[in-house]
C-alpha cells in the first residue's frame, strides 16, 4: 500500500503562512522580520534547515509575538528531528494567534511523528474547524484515522478533501487504500483508476491498483500493474515485493522466473544500501547470543499465531544462552503485541525509521542473529537486511520462497517442505529443522470440537477458509469434481472478499461452468477469530488450495477436529500442507496428484464412521504433535541458531 507519509508530514511554506496568520501588521520591525522569514523560506525550500532556522530566530528577535515566525521555526525543527521543540514552537504560535489553522495542522504532524495519533486527531479537527476548506488537514486527518483502523471515517475525510479538490490524485489513491481495508475492492480499484486518470505516472497508484486486482483474483492484471509501477520507479521495492508475492499465486509461473525476479529485487536493495562487511561482534561460539526478530506482524496476525508460543518457549528454555529482541514495523498494538513485548529483552519500533537508521539501531543493540519473519509480504523490512546489521541473517516463518537478498544467509525449512532439488531456486543457504519449520500457538479462545456435522445434516460439507486469491481455475475445476463425486455435498468458502455480493456471484458462476449449482455453495466474509473458529463446526472435511496451500487455516482446521486434503507440489510454497499433515500424523490425507486428491476426498467422505472418530480425537492428537509442541520446537530452533552462529565464528 502507498505510504501516507507525504500527506501526514507536509509542512506549510511561506504561502500558507501568508494565508493563515498575522495580518494587518506593518511596523518596521515586523516588516524586517517578514523579510527574514522570506529568506528563511528560500533556504528551507532548498533543504538548508539549519540556515533557515537562524533566519527565523533572527526574525523572532525583532518581532517575538509574530506567530508566523514561530510556525516556520517549528517546521524546520520538525525537519531536523526536534519534534518536542517543534511542538513548543507551534504552541507558542497559537498563544499569539489562537485562530492560526496552520499551527494546529503542523502540530498534528508533530504528534504523528511521536506516535500520538489521538492528539493528532484533535489538532487536525481544530485546524479544519478554523478553516473548513483546509484540504491538507482533511487528508492528514484521513491518514491518522486509517492508521487507527477507523476506515469508514478515513474514507469520509478523504471524500471531504476530494469535494474541495477533485483532481487530487494522491487522495483518490488514499481513498482506495481505505476502501480496500473495508473489503470494498471494486470501489477501491475505481479510486486508483481515477488517480491514474489524473496522473498516469503515479507509481504508487499503479501498485495499489495491483493490490486491489490481486484481492479480486485478477492476478495477471495485478502483475501488469506492478510492472508499470516498477517501470516508472525501478527502485520501488514495495511494488517489487508485491510482484514477487503475487507470482506465488500463479500455477503458471515457474521457479526460474520467481528466482530471477527475486535476484533483481536483491540487486536493487544492495545498490541502495551501504552494508558493513566487517562485524565487530565477539566471535565466541558458546557465549549468550542476542537474537533479533523483524516483523510488521507482532499483533493479531497469522505470523504471531506461529511465533508467540515459540518465543515463550525460547525465553523459558534458553535463559543465559540467548536473549531476544523484537523490531516492530507496524503501528498497531493489541493484546498479542503486549504479550510478545513482555517476553523480549528489548522491543524497538522501527516503523518510522529509514533503513539506514533501523540498521544502525540493530547494530547498536549488538544483535548476533537477525531473523526476518515477513519475506515479501506486507509491512516487510527486507531492504534493511541489505545493510548487514547483524553477522548472521535468517529468513523464517512468514514467506514461502527466496527473498533474493544476498545478505540473507539462511532460510529455515524442514525435510518435508523443501526438497534438496529445490535449493537451486534460493539465494539463501537452506537450514532444515528436523521435524517442522512451523509450530502453531493453540488459539486463546474457548471453542469446542463438535460432533461430525454430516451426521445431523444428512450431507457432507467440504470447506476452505483460505484467501479467495488462492482459488485459481484449476482448483475450482478439481473441487467441482469432488462435489460431483460426492452426491448432495456442499462447499463452504470463507474469505474477506465474500463480504461483496458481486464476488459471491462471480464465484458461483465459475462453479456453474463446472456443473455445480449455486445452492451447493456457501460463502461468508470475515468475522472475529472466535466466530471464525466456530465456523469449522459446520465443516466435515477441509480442501486445501494449490499451488499456494494453506498454513494458518490448516492448523486451525486441525485444532477444530477437521482433517485437510492437500496436494503435494514440488516447490516450497506448494508443500506446506505436506509438512503440516505429516507432523500432525495425517500422511494419508496427502495426495501426490490431482487424481489422488479427488479419490482421497471421495474416499474419506464416504466413511463417516472414521471421520466421526477422527474428529473426536484430532485435537488432542495434534496438540501432542510437533506441530503444536512449542517446547520441542524451541529445542530444535535453538540448536539451529547456535550452529549457524558457530559456523559464522569459524569463517
């Protein structure tokens, strides 16, 4: 998604000052002060902030009550990183001119820099109350509302701004971002297209349109959009990550193309970085190691579902041998965030830091092993790894392909998910844990496993709660064969996109082409996690998509007593189901080809007695398996990190 930083941090220059404050004064001291302000404005526009500051302070010596000078002084202090000093300057400006809308607006910008978003809201509201046609304040207000998860209100604020300035391309794009988060993907796409009508060279809008089209399942169009964004801005790493991510959904994209695109990305971030080749870390093989994790998902998110219990076990079991730091790249904080914070020796927010400063922060913490949990997913900070902030750098958990970053030393896999023949498709060295690369945290909700629903329904219900984007035409065709082969069966689909009626209709049409009547499909949108898990009480057998198989959804289904039919592919991405089901003790639910997938689904569906028994025993079975045993996983994980470290020590 496009960053909101431009509209949050835009500062008023001399023209805004003339519009909003200190009218009607014409004594010589003030005229001289205004001349100094004009010279300061010119220097500020050239990025010479220290010199501009000197002119503003000279102006204040001549006219201490001149609100405009205090405002401009605050602006350069904000640019120089003195946020508290900027706030004092804006407050002083308001003392001398309480109706100064620009001072309230810029105060809001300063509060955003401090992460005080509620205070920023108040400042922006005051600015708008003083000047209702204040477009940039409306935009900044929308950005903060978006950050706070108030997407309806954010969209409303953006629409107010567009009513004042209809040709503001950036705001059309920002409106699209809010609509995407509301699940209104079609309307979001229309907003991005409007932005591009106004500004065809707007790379961020091309990228955002690609995201909306991806959510609508229009993958080739999304790929085209990311390509356009990159042609306009070849160093646009976010668009490049999005392109790499969407290639995972395609069953036509071979590993060689994914690898070459990832290597192009790696070359880009390497050129942008000034990596330190020599590490000052003490090369003592057995000393206590400082391990850092980088993620934008230390919150209620699938990554944390696989991370929290592991971190808890590591902290408990490695005392004196390892200590752990988390580097968060997201503004959201919830109960999961707080629990993860409590486990860390150090918690750092890097969301506002550029890569160079984030890398310096990690170096200052003397991190020995730095682990990326995101890969090319949203809110990643892969570019900072190119700066080599730690001597050992590792990719794990949140992504299922190579990062392409040459400075990433290792990628953690297991014996089931990444065959040796696939190692040529990775720029990282593969490090396999002995059982599983993933360990799931049991959900912290009270949802019981219910009796097999087919017994009371009189028909069998298949289900898939993966993102709709994974459901390509080959998946639809195979699932339609399953439904045809199991008379009266139903297919229950649950994904954020199904909130939109037109998307439900589109999916029903895709199945109708394959001979499946709409009445045999059930579709639901997003719900709370507790309600989402309860939905599995209506499913007898889960069907895994391909080639992008389920991870979180598979673990949740198993925990709810619902077995999963998966197709074993050849690539890392398409073998996640193999790893999960093997470790869960369900190897007979793994199919090696589509014919086996069909026969497996039909065979299991025809034996309700076995399904009933499996449903009753599956939760305790998986809780006792490597897939949920965090203590066991932590032993393997610690050994892997120690061995990586010892290998580095001998280089």
